[in-house]
C-alpha cells in the first residue's frame, strides 16, 4: 500500500528512526495538509538551529 506515493513500509521505517531518501520526504511533505507542512518545517528549522548552537558552543 502507498500513502502519497510512499510505501507504508517506508513510513514505518522512518517512524522507527530509519532514514528516507529525499524524494520520499518530499512526497510525504506534499501529501500533508498545509498546516502540517508548516509545523514539520518549523520543527526541522528548530532542530537545525539547535544543532548549530551546540556546534558553536563546542568550537
């Protein structure tokens, strides 16, 4: 079965901490409602900023 042209096995693997190819991430993002897209991207930005702050402190 596919969800937004991404196999459910790929989504399951991702939920368990596995990696997805960027094409799969893009397909999942496009399949989400706009509000969920914004929420997910905000989480991603916060994660990137947090990693950058930790990197800056270690330098």
